C-alpha cells in the first residue's frame, strides 16, 4: 500500500497555531480569575505614605526601574519618557499626552514592599496576586513637584507574592525596595501575549472615574493580555483634535511600536469622532485603508482586530452607520486573512449600545427635592418633556433641562442618592454611557470591555485557527 503523505504545515501556519494556543490559555486563565472578577484582596496590606523619605526598614535593598534600566520589572502600558514619566506612545505635535495606565509587575519575597513613585493627583493602585488592594487607590500626600515619594506596603508577615504597581496619567515608578534578606525577581511572562490598542479617548480611558478602568484595559484583563492602550482623545481616521495626528498618521509614525514589547496582536476601531454630519465616507475609508496597510507593512503576520463604532447618544444614527461602514469597507479592501472586522453598531446579534440616555450625577443626595444641581453641565438638547430621570429610589420624573446648564427641575418631591439615570428613548445607553453622552460610564466600560473581549477572541480564533 502506498503511504498517504500530508503536506507539512507552513512556518506561518505553525506560528499562528502557537500564538492561538497562548491566546487561548491566557483567555482561559483570565476567565477563571482576573482583576475585574476576582474581588478585592482578602488580606490587604497596610499602606503608609512616607513622603519623600524611604523608611529605614526597606532602605537597604533597592530594585530600580527607570528610563535606563527596567531591572526585574515587567512594564506594560507605555514606556519611560521625559521626567521619568510613562508616555502613552502618542506621537503628536503636542508631546504632553500621558498614559492611560501603566503596570509594573514583579515577584516579591518579603513582609515589606516600598514603591518609589512620583507625586501626582492621580491614585496609585496595587494588585496582589491578581487582586486589587483598593479600587480607589492611594494618592500621595505631596501631589506636585518632582521629588519622589515612598509608599510602603506592610503585609504583616513574609510570603512570596506577585505585586503589580498601577499608575495613571502623570504617575510613575522609579523602583521598589524590600527589607534586608528579602528579594524581588522577574514574574514569568513566557505565556503572556502582548498587544497594542490604538484609538481615541475610549482607548485612553475617558468616561470611567479611573482611566485604568477604561474599555481597552477592561478588555485586556478579560483576555489575559499585556496591553499598551495608546489612546488620543478627539481623533479618528478622518478627524483630529488641534495639533494631533489621525489614526493612520499615528500608525505611520510608529505609534504601534512604542511599547517595550513588540505587539503580537493589534487592535484598532472605528471612532465616534468620525461620526459627524458631513463626513466624507470615501476619505474616511481611504485613510483607514492607508493605516491598515501601514500596520501590515510594519508587522507582517500579526493579527489585526478592527472594532466597529460605539453608538454614543450625542451622535446621529446615520453618522454612526457611515463611520462603521467606511472602516469595514477598508478592512474588506485590504483583503488580508489576518485582519478581521468586528461589527459593533451593525452587529447581526444586535447593536451594543441602544437608545438615548446616560447616567446622571447630582452634586449631593436628594432630600424631598424637586430640583437639583448637576455635577456637570447638561450636554444634550433643551427640553421640559423629552427626558425622564430614573432615581435611585426607583421613582421616575419627567425633567426640565437646558443645554449647557447644571440646573434640573421636576414635579413631585424625591428623596434619593446623588446618582441617577436619564432616558430620552429606551435602551441600555442610560446604563452604559456617562453624563457627557459620548463616553462610557464605569459600568459601560466594563460592559464594552467584556463585549470587546468575547468578540476579539472569536475573531482571533477565526483568523489563526
């Protein structure tokens, strides 16, 4: 009998299978436990702000991390830039954009751990063995200047732990310290897939109270990815804020490659900033296609996932459709088997964000109130009949609101909390969108991060399997 010989798999096919295996394992681990599901650490350390003085108990054993050396630290989310700060990797004409978030990960065998951080008004958060110590985080007592500050974690007893220091915006880490006889060493990263997500303010983390809880990071945590979230607010494929580049220009300038690790997966998206009246769909498509070609030329063989457009309530449905369709057409024109478009507003299973509405925040809880002051000015149209407030006590009232004003009134006294929802038309927007009617709320970022994660994994399976 003649033996039947099957052709050997190509090197590219083998590489795809290896990457898919790592992505599957990372997603499986994240499905069992990730910072978004795991809850707070059950035995949190005591955190002491020592100001500009490194306490004697940890002063002897230093493990630096800075622009010169990362030492034992695994750094994701950006890279060191001017003043020791972490840059988001946004190349533009105003080089002041600071990162969405950065994480420094290390293994520790100690009772004490001191982080040497920069002064900032933005909180630092710590993760111990995959769990946050606090969702609110710790703000240094000194918030201005350039003198480093020292935050000490006391666990009460010595043990081996995996510690992550998380910073946002203007935060930085210049290293860590442990007591005499203790040690830090690198965390195993052989299985961690590295990715980059280039986009607008959604990727930057705008909307949630803390940018590290933004859509992109939420997605990455649910997939088990080490992610550089490179977001630039107000930009898109055919829209740019003052003095900053479009997506395609940023890609051409090298923004996909500014993290410490080369991306193994690239994420892009259709931007709500491109969903405006008078948008030139042909130009939008051409720019997106140019950006995709540039990404492919820089990273041959790296899978690219392109998400559709979120239907922010302050955009017309037709403009959302145009923005998503143009970017979808660009992906189709690219004709690359390792580039996949994921519809969002045009998802056959249903639009991800529906209706018109958002969360609503007052400056204080309500006590038998028929009026209140909004925490931020009302962004939508003026009306005394179109909007219904759903208060935290379960009651609802038709509200009178004026665009640009913080005043709101209604008939019938209400006693309720300082957070409510407002609805113009029914849908999930009142849960998923923040009070500016364009960015996701805290809940919305988690919801969209979950939708991104599940659809991204399906797209990667289809491309690499």
